[in-house]
C-alpha cells in the first residue's frame, strides 16, 4: 500500500500506520473551499482509514492534528466520529493536539490512523483478475455537490469482507497512476484501458477506489456497489 508504514509488532501482527492532511479547506476567510470543519475532518479521516484497512489494518487509534484553532476541535472530532460510526468502530480512540499559540490564516489539519494486523497480499495471479473502479474521482466542491458518486465507507467495508478481492483507494494523482503503482503492466504502451471515468483526474479525499477480483465475484460486487460500479476494460 503506497501510504502505509508497517512496523512488526509481534509474531502474528504488525502496526499499520497511514495518514492524510488537508489545507485551505474549512471555515476561514482565506480558505479556497468553504465547508464546515466536521466535513473537512470526515473526508480526511476517510483517506487515512481506507489506506489503513486496505493494507490489512484494524484501526485502533486516530491522531488528529488541528491547526484551525481551539474553537474548531469539537467539530473536527465529530467528523472523525461520523466516519468511525459508518465503519461500526465506535470503540476506536481519538486523540490529538491543537496549535493554540499562533493563529493561521487558512485551515489545516493532519490525521494519522494506527491499525493492527497483517499486510494484505494478493494471492490470486494478477492476470486472472477483473478490475473496476467504485465511485468517481471528485475534488474540491465536487465532493459535496456530487456526494452520491462517492464510494461510502460502508460499501468499502463490505468489499473488504470478500475473499480474494484486492482494494486500492485512489488519491490525488488519479486512477491511472494508482494502477501503475499496483502493477507496472498497467502502463505498458501495448495496453489500452477503456472507462467512462477520467483516469487521470484527482480523486481528492479518495472518493473512489480500485478493486481487483476473480470473475465469479462480479455479480456480487455489482450488487453491493450499484451505480458506483465502473468497469475498466483492458485491451491489448
């Protein structure tokens, strides 16, 4: 997983740590996108927690780094709590710190999710798998205006429960970049990928994710994801 630090913990488990940060989005006058702090922390938490869980981690703590001021803290915590509730993980501890000595002109936060588990490994040969994108790449105000196109945390969790399915959240560099990180075969000049999505567009706060799976899971995955499902057709 591209954004996971994996530290051996004991013979059977590892600590899996992932992070995200967000700047110039919030409630300050100079922010580029104006949204409530609860939404800011919710979407930043989404990124970090999906990276952690996709890498094989079971979240045990969330560290919130707040540069928005003391008055923003409770709203930021509520956003994280909303995400944990969707994942049915209300027992996860939330802690963190606020920069209160100096005031910044734009909003900024950082989030670190720590999980415990074994790193996910793809056991089925890559060539035998189908590939699809769940959700759409969205960024900035699109995330709020087109939230029905965002892959929800509940759908993400349901997909992770399936055997032989590999999940990879998409970041700001887009779907095609993430495919190249998964396997260099995707950037071969002899390979063509057809999709109804823009494969180079930023997915902002991981509004979509890539899934690789054996063909026999296809109908089940389509049932779980509904209109969020976008197949990637690979041609040589």
